[in-house]
């Protein structure tokens, strides 16, 4: 899953403190993930990913934010096991 949680109406352009809180949550829950400049990649089964997405979406509200936009993409492949980095590696192999 790729997720981007964007709190709105903060009165300033930086959202780094909110992103750090999301990162802390993922680490505390021991959820396999990779933070990127534009969002976070999270590994797991679809059911668990949706639970995590809801938890991450709710975190800014718990800090008093009144509006949150969350972008979510889930790639649910069931014919074989895929891990974080597998798609990138497959493209790199094709380029070699």
C-alpha cells in the first residue's frame, strides 16, 4: 500500500511533525514500511493494510486537525508473494 496523509488548515506549510507521528506509530506497531518523500509504502495483507490506513488517517484528528486528506493505493496480488522493493528490483533487472 502507498499512503499519504495530509492534514489541512494548519496555518503553515509544514506537515513534518504530523508525518513524524505517523512514522512513530508504524514503528511502535512493528509494521513493515518505507518512508518516502511523497508518502509511505506499507507491506501486509489487504485486510491489515486497511486497518493501518484508518489508524493513520485518524492520528491528525486526535491532535485537533479539523480536515485530513488521505491518498491510498493498494496493490493486492494473490498469485505470488510480493515484498517491498520487489517491483523496483524487477525493473532494475530489466534495465541490466
